[in-house]
C-alpha cells in the first residue's frame, strides 16, 4: 500500500493573533517567544476565526492550522476513516478545522531535516525544514492502517507558521481524487526504507 503527504493551500487567514506584540496572550517561551500551547488553542479561537479564501477543500491558515470542507468531512464519515478530529468554523459555514491524533515518526537520516535555532529554554526550534519526499522506516510503515490519517512527529516551517504533515493511504487519496476534492499534484509519495 502506498501512502502520500497531502498538500494544503493557504486560505489567507490566521486562527491566532500571532504578531510579536500580541503574543503575551499565549503561553510563550520567555527566551525565544515561541507559542508553547498552540495546538490547545483551537476551541478557544474558533468563534472568531474566519476563512478568507474558501475555494479549496484542503487548506491551511498562515499560522499552521489545517481546514477542510464539508464535502471532505462527509466523505470521511461515510468512508469510516479514522485519525481526525473536526471542529466547525462558525464564521465560515461548511468548513472544519482538523487535528490529527495519529502520529508517525519520520526518518531523519535518509532525508536530512534542517533545524534552525534551537531554544535552550524550551527546546523548540525557530525553524524546521526538509523531508520532501518524506521517509518512514519499514517497521513503522507496515503498521499503518489504510483507513487512517497520520501526522508527522515534526512541525515544519518558521516560527508561528509551523505545521505538521498529514499522510493518507492510496485508498483514501484515490477516493479524494474520485470525488474531486484533490488532484494528483496535491500528493507527495511517502518513501519506505
């Protein structure tokens, strides 16, 4: 079974107010000012979140939160897929912020990943880059379920825009293509080593 990393397009929005001035609203590292509780802020900020660009079935905010359409959610439910939690976006009806609960560790030796400016205080990196195409060890790859979405153990990008990669089996991606929710160029094949 093949697996793919799904590509998400910018939806021209922010879930959080991430400017340097307003970061005091969040739990931040006193040294590097990285937001330490970013993933736990979803439900608190959803009531005011509005997606500006709604033409994609899979999109991502500038601050690294993934959003899907009602059509994606409907297909997810009727197909009995697993691994995602859906949070309705009240100010953008028909869209859902998603979080993935199933994590897979990427092999950093095969395709080197660049880490920029590790903070001595919190241990986070200001930037994480690389891993295209993503590599997963064979023993981990064998345990992946074809009806489940998986996320990378690392979040890629710079500062507040860091975001995990989302992976799906060919079984899932074929259905997404068939229902015209993605196209083939939206996929990067995951390599098994």
